[in-house]
C-alpha cells in the first residue's frame, strides 16, 4: 500500500508531525460532542495520524532508531511494541522525515506467499516486471533497481508493518535481499515493525543469520501515568481545545489503569468518556464516567470495575504472577535504550562489565568500571581535549576561559542540562558528558561513539566502553560541545532579525529544501520564518521560530558542513 502519493511512493519532505489540521471527519461519532468541549476535530481517532503523535521519550527513541537505520549502512532495523503502543504512527512520522533521495516501499499486510511478497515490493518501488512471474524474475528486477538507485545516489528502504506475520521462509528471503552490497553499505535497508512476538521469532536458532544483521532495535513500551495525562492534553490541544483538560485527576488515573498506558486503548476510552459526559451535560469527566465507558468499549473493563472488594486482591495476584512470568523472559532479552530495566540489570555502576567492541575495528576495550578510578580534570582540560578534534592547538586554548578563546575562530561553546540520547544521535558530534555516580563523583568524559546498545567514552588518552543502561545511571542530561556558527553570529536569531547570519540561515534552508538560493538581505519573517519552523519540526526541534545553536548544528549537519562527527558503530551486534 502506497503512502501519501498516488504513484505508490512515500511523500518525502519536511515533517508535519505534530502540526494540527483543521479538516474534520464527517460522520465520526465524536462529532456529537465537539462543540460542547470546544473542539474543532475529533481528538481521539485511532487512525495512525502523525499530526497527533505525542512524542514521549519512548516515541522519540523509537523514531530516532528508525532515522538512525537510514544512515546505518543497510541491513535490518527492528521496531516492536504491544498492540496499540503507537508503532504505526511512529512509522508514519518517520515517512515524513526520510532524507531527500530516499525511496520508500511500504508493505502493510505481509500475509503473502514468497512470490506475492516480491511482487508487492517491486510494485511499491514502481518496477514493471515483464515475463514469467517467478521468484527469480522479481529478484533480478529488484537487484537491477537497487544498483541503478545506488548509481544515482538514491537509497532504497523497505518497511514491513505487522512483520510478526512473516513466515520463516519469507524472513529468510528478506535476508537474502540484503546480500547486495558495496564496500561501504548494503543497497537495501529493511525495517520490520511488529508486535513483541517478532522479537521472539528473531531469537529462534533458525533465524540467527538475520538477527545478526539487525543494526538497530527498539521496543516501544506503554506510557506512564504522567505521560498518559500529557498524552490526553496533547491530543486535545491539537484538536483545538483550550484551557484545562476535561478529565479530573481521578479520571486520569483510572484511564491509565484501564488502558495499561497503550495509546490506542487510551483513545477508545477517552473518546467514549467524552461522549458519556456530553450525554449527561457534564463539562468534566470523572472516574464513574470512565468506568462506564470501559464497560462499553472493553470486554474485560466492565468485569474489572465490578470486582468490588476482591478486585484489588485479584489484580495484585494477577500482576504478581505476570511479573514473575515475564521476568524470566525479559531478562533473557537484549536491553533496549530508554528501558527501565537498567535499575535492576546494573546494580552497581562501578562494577566491571564485559568489555565491548570498539567501532569498526572489533578490538575489545575496557568497560567503564566507575568514576572513582578516573583522574579528575578541570573544565579547561576537558574543553582542550574536545577542541583538538576541531583541528585546534590545545595549547592555544589553555586559558581559564576556552569558550572565549574559540570565538575568534567562528566557533561557539554550547551547554545543555536536559539532553537525551535521541538529541545526541541527532547532533552527531563529539560532546562532553557530565557523569555522576551514587557516591557524588563527577567526571567529564568525551562521547566518541553512540550505538544502539553501547557507547564509547574517552578520558584523556584512555577509551572505555559502557552499555546504554549503565550510561543512563551515570548521565543526567548534562553535556557540552562546540559548533561552527554563521558569520557575525551573536545571540540566537529572533523574528525580524537581519544581517549576515540571517543570510546564512536562508542559504542553509534553501540547500535543505533543494531550491535555488534566495536573495540576500531579507529579514527573518514571512516565508523564511515558515521555512525555519518547518526545518525545526523536521529535525524534532522545538518549532519556536528562533535560530539558535541546536538549529544551526542541525543545519550544518544536513548541509555537510565540515564538523567532527561521532564514529559509526559498525562493529556492534
């Protein structure tokens, strides 16, 4: 099934994720309560609309893994999650952010024979296969297309949704499709989107060769209680609601309990609850309305809310049994970035861990045992170490204020206290991470490489490997880096600004949009402001219309400006 484009190709361009649409859906039942709650469109449709995507930390990590997969050299990317967790919506958001020159084929129903699957892939890539319809015919046509696309500088991506329905034979055929490669990369990137059983399938002995080609994997978990409340507020705001959300605190807690934090179940329950409140003429939804809605939309919802005294006991026993049963499976699975498993999987961040492989070389490096064993360094020493990567003489910035020294070279220091792994992957540059352990030790280490399950850190001449679970226990979001600023850059560019920095911004945005450079001398307003906001949305930045350090870092990256980059983690398995 083609997405967005009538010619069967996915739409490529700036993302509209999170941007509301004023198009209503006639006939949708929620239309009855829209005016009553001040809504312009239904807020809780279960259609995978990326405009309503609530980017929790989990969803940002999932999207980052898909985007990372496009530049990861080919192979497989795996995104799994429970039914209704938002996998397809994240995938649709990804489709709106694929880089220019990336051709996407999307298969939404993989319950096909081997020949039918190959035919569908060829159809999605727009290939007109002539002659007898055999497996070889389709594979030959696909191989020719991949080679032609590579020669033209284009990349081909195949996305298969509901991939847990793929048979072992089809999974093996997909693996064979990734055999076509150059010295640098494989010519076909395959993304598998599916339910948790897909992960178990790939762990089977017969699929070991395919599992070894997975360069990125992520399991999309359920929302927490605070995230559920934020999710409801986000969707209501996108749908036009202003002011406090029409769910009281008790209703919010009950929605989270009955939905298990799964967005699709939240949508079903919240939609019916709003309809119930409207029918009763109530401007606020309470716990009783939520429970009545659960009885109407969930088979188990009515029974669960009518258990009375035995309800909590039965729920506790069931949860305990599920926890014990799930623990055996969970701890047998690879750890995922962003998971909460780190708290129990790594009891002591100082304890030695298994040495991990360095990028590309496959050479084992010592695992980071803890911060106490690392020699403390002053702030200037850490900055000098980072500046060497930019071709600067460390001795030249040996003063007490390294950031003042580099300004003469059109470089700026950037510090952040609320970074995420997703942001570090997007910035794709060496940074200084401020690490803190439970004993109050603080050290600044340079991030060398960031993989899917592990990272490489450097302190002086020593390099250490660390799992992302362990890193999450030591790093609280504080980081610093250097970036190359545009001419005459002072403060962040705000609406109405003019000058050489605005001209550089306009040229960069034109290069990103692949259009002719604009006339110089224009101010940051009108069309240029709209282009800036579109770029910020596409790069998962805050679309505030202000061109500051992170906006220019991302603009430098997409333009190919010469700046140090993280080392690719090619050796990670």
